[in-house]
């Protein structure tokens, strides 16, 4: 069957960038909660990661799209008590912050987790074999309210992989996956768990939705956030199972809520919302978190931008190609460079350990844009200095751009 629509790769790239909240327009002078909530509702998910080499990853996508904002706005949206809370934590893509409106669309996943489906085999086995511990922990949460795993442990906690967790930590994680507890707040980076009815608004918590309806809703959110996407792209955004995704996708196409597309150069068919918008250009410049939803599906990133990206945090230092914590640099509809960054807070500086340009490189205007983005990031992080530690020719060009009268080292 022929596709409903056909797009060039350039059109697909522009659709994806616009759908992801990149516009190139000047950001508001003051970023407010309404700006943040509108953006996250569009994205549908912010991935959480513990690495803090620069700043925790869930803060970066908002900065990349809106510019300098107070992290407290995101913290209030995610973990405040009362009406200002507009986000919740759950397994969206990975560990994620999601708009509160998506909570009912995740209930089927919680129910499957209770049945031991869609979770790690060891956690599923713990759920089958350790119900006494799970129920004991749940009763403590019911009685005491928001608490962390450390306050429950019957043995000394150790930092380490998840199989080092105490039984109480395993129980809390199982209860969280099953939707029987949720994250009420955080102490540092430690989750504090409480009952959903004490965290999630009743008008959201009490919404019932069947599996098929919820999965269709998630795929429509994926299509909104991606612009144009293959079935695998759509499925990966909220980590749906292949069989579920294909069945729901067929239903959405039959209902004409999604249209079939062909993107020139893509081997797989693609899909988009009805009446898609085709931006003329998207001249945004931004440093991207390694966990940014624009680039987290690596094969899609290669198809859209001809950019191969792998996180090298867990690669031995001597085998790294680009660096420990490398941020891709988006500029004028291409990923034009990658920069290895570290926030050295004790010294008040943003350290640039490596700069790698992508072919055909950055012109003078592009290098100045990178310099400005680094300066803005340092200011946002409260760091006075940008220090270039790289000896590559690209860094020499960046240093010259940083000495421009509009940018200060």
C-alpha cells in the first residue's frame, strides 16, 4: 500500500526538531512554570540519570530548549506538595519525569509489573517469593509516609549495582514498579516513597483506562514528540513491547489518527500525525544532554543527522574516542560538534576537556554559537569561568571565538 505522504530527509529533520521543542526563536526573558510545563507536555518525558558530571540529566533538556531557568521550577513541578506538582516519576523511557496527565496511561504497565511482566527477571522473582517483605514495607509506608530505602534497611546500605540492594530497597522498587507506591520527593538524589493517593491528585489517580486505549495514547504522544518516526522510534519513546506497538499502530492508522509516510533514504516506513506542519527552517543552537529525547534512540539519530553517538562513561579511559561526558552540539539543523564537559564547582569553572567538530566542521558563525552556548551554560550553572583544556585545532578556534567581545572566558 502506498504511503499517504512523502518527505525529504531535510523535511523530516525539521519536523523532528520542531516537534522536540527547538524553534530558534528567542526564549522568554524569564522562564516560568507555564513555559516548563508546556515544554514537558510536548516532550512527554524527561529521562532521569544519576550521573552528575555536569548537572543531572533531567535538568538539561529544558535548558537546551528554553535557555537559562531556575532548576527550582522543575523541582517544584516534580516534587513539591500541592497544586504546583505537575509531574510524576515512573518508568517512561527509562526512569523518567512525566506530565501528570500521563499517569492513567501508565496504569497498565503497573498492573503488568504486579504480574511480573515487563520488569527485570530478578525483581519479578523477588515479587513472587518475598511478598511478606513487600507487605511489611508497604505497611510501614502507609503508617509513616514518605521515606527512603535507607531508613528501612535492616543492614548497612552499600553503594553498588542493584543486586547489592537490601530486601527493603528491592521491596520499594517492586512496589514502585507495581504502582503501589510513588515518589513523593527526593532527599538529595534518594527517592522518598509514599502512597499514590497522598501524591497523585484524585482526579488523575481515579481515571481508568484499558491497555489498548492507553497504548494508543502513548503512541500518539510519541508521534507528537517525534514529528515523523518509524514504528521502532514510536515504540522506543515509551518503551512499548513490539507486539503491543504494532497492534496499536495498525489501529491508529486505520482510524486515520496517524498517517503513513515515506522519508527518502529511510528503509522502514514512517508515521506522523494527520495534517503535519512543515517548518521552513529550525535555526536552533543547543548543547544536548546525552539522555536528550532528540538523540536517545541511536539508530534514529544516525538516520536523521548522520551522527553516530555512543556514551563512553563506562568505557575504559584509554579506549574512549571522544571523552567521558560528551554533549552533542546542535546548530542550524545538524549536529555539528561534540564537547566533553565537566562542571568543576569547587573551582567555579566549566571545563572543556575536548572539542570535536563533525564534517564539514563549524564555520566562524557556528563556532561563535558554540562559544555563546558554553558561556550561557556556565552562567546557568553559576560557574564564573569557561576553561579550555583541549589542545585540538577545534579548541584553538573555539578559544578565538571565546575571546570575541560578546563572549568572555
